[in-house]
C-alpha cells in the first residue's frame, strides 16, 4: 500500500483575509526519493499574518502561492529519509516546508538546522524562529532604541510584539503595549512586563490614551498593524523618532488602497524616520539573533506564549482566526510527534 502525504492546498485566491473555503485538504502519494533529495516529517507548522500576503494577487515581496499548490509555510521537523549528502536521517530542520505532513526537499527551502536542543521544538517557529528574529532585528536595526526611551508596540501580545516589548525592556527602555481586549492587555502587563498597556477596543479616544501613556512622546514605534491604531500613535512621535513597519494586519484590503491620515508632516516636523522590516532581508543574521534570544529564554528574561492546534484539518481556518484575534501567543499546528 502506498503511503500518503496529507496536504493543505490553495483552492482559490482571496481578495482580503483568506478563509477556510479558500483551501482544500488533499492527499498525495509519497513516492521514492530522487538522488539529491531528502524527506522531512513535519512536527509543527507555522501560522503567520504574513501568509495573507503570500496568497494575495496584490503585489508583494514574494511570488504568490499558485492555485492548487501546497500552502507556503514555515515548518519544523526531522529528516526521516535522505539521498542528499548534506542532510542525514535524524537531523532536525526548520524550512519553508509548507502546510503538509511530509516535505521532500533538496536543501533550497531549509532555513536552519536546529541547535537549541534544550528548548521545545515548537519554539523554532516562534520566539526562536522568524517571529523572534523579526522582533529583535527589527527593533535593534531599524528602531535603534536607547536606554530610557519610550517604545510603543502594536499587537503587543502577539508573538512578534510580545518579544519586541521584552527585548526593549531588557535594553533599558520604557515600554507601552497596544492590544485588543482585557485578556491581552493583562498578558502584556503581567507576563510580558510592559510598563503600560492600552486596550484599543475599549479606549474611547485612543490618541488621548497614547498621549497619556507617553507624556514625553514616542521614541520608537514598532508597527504591526497600520490602520487606525497607527493613526492614533503617529501624531505623538518624539523628535528623532523611529518607526518600524513590520505588518499591516489592520488593513483588510489594499486594492483599492485605503485612505487615511498623511504621515509626511509628522515625519518632517519631528525629523522622524519610518522604515519597513522583512525577515527575509536578514536571514544571514538569524543564527546570531537566535543565540541571543535563546540565552534570554534560558535566563527567564524572555517569556513566550504558544497556542497549538492539533491536526492538519485545523489549518484552513487558522489564518482567518489570527485576524479575528482568537489566539493568545504564537499559533502553531501540530501534525507530527512533538520531537519529530
């Protein structure tokens, strides 16, 4: 009997946030490996806000996932069969292996070998993966925070935002988190150590709430949302402020482009700087960043939350769930043994 590989494939192209009916659950036979290839049994699959852009027809930084193709995604797992000289059976790898139980690869999709054997494998897709690296490098390379400065973070309880807030605190900054809902605000304050946290859903005047939390202005704004939250923060930039644009989760559609307040006057008058940050531009620095992050995790200075969904059938609705704000922490899908 031929072994089968369960997969999630893109059925149709969404115009906004991908929903469950944009995907299909499918199976494909696991055939013999060709020379120069190896097979990974995935343990965890990542669910990231950026995946909305990967399936969109609107211009993005990567080629859109094709209709009928396996959904592009980060995954972590173990090599179970190999005909490749550089990858041995038993090695644990992080790569762009897709939403599927097994991935056949030639090495081009490998991001890194897992070195942090003392940490749960799931962390390789969160605090010790793309999310953690984005938080650390986005904050330090673009935000360039100095001790005593005020750092404001949107989506402050999410996987990236929570790490940004804690790293900023480790670097001696005062931190202000913006999150949606009482539970997430409480998480910001009690678990992630934010000096102040604002519930944008409950604040009658978000701009006034930001002003009250940042009386000397915002020195660094780590923006994961764009949209109304950012509209409320940008008027309060301090002179010489830096804005890190990491995500646009609050904007449901970019075609046609949304209208909103213009930022140029704020940047000019405050001599501020706004710059986008993408993980894929800094892959060469990832190992050093992960080593630093792992050290803080071991010391108990960097905490993380994970939300693990069991089974590949959870995947089709998982991205939409992120945008509905259902998750507390990094959202993952478990499809294989925890230690693969």
